């Protein structure tokens, strides 16, 4: 059975044999295409402001590295 990226985010239910209660099956860490789904879930767990702050910090780090490599 082929797993699409979207279906990897859906929580499959594993039926308990003793009752109708279902407990979530473990989510996959990677899609069939090799995408790290744990990083996507982590980023989606952040608020938009937290995501922006994280990305701006990474951009600032990249800019610092570029300046150091350029000899500035």
C-alpha cells in the first residue's frame, strides 16, 4: 500500500480486541519518498510567530557565515 505525504499525517487507529476503544498507531518518521516527517510535525507544532523567529534566526546565522567567508 502506497503512503502519500498527506496520509502520513493522519493518525491511523489500532483497534483494541477487548473493546471498541482505539489507540493511535505510531506515526511514521519518514515518508516513502524519504521526507523526514518528524521535522514537519515539529515545525507545525510551533505558532506562526515561533516559526518566523526560528527561520529568521537561521537566516541571520547564514548571513554571518557568508560574511565570514567573504572576509568582511
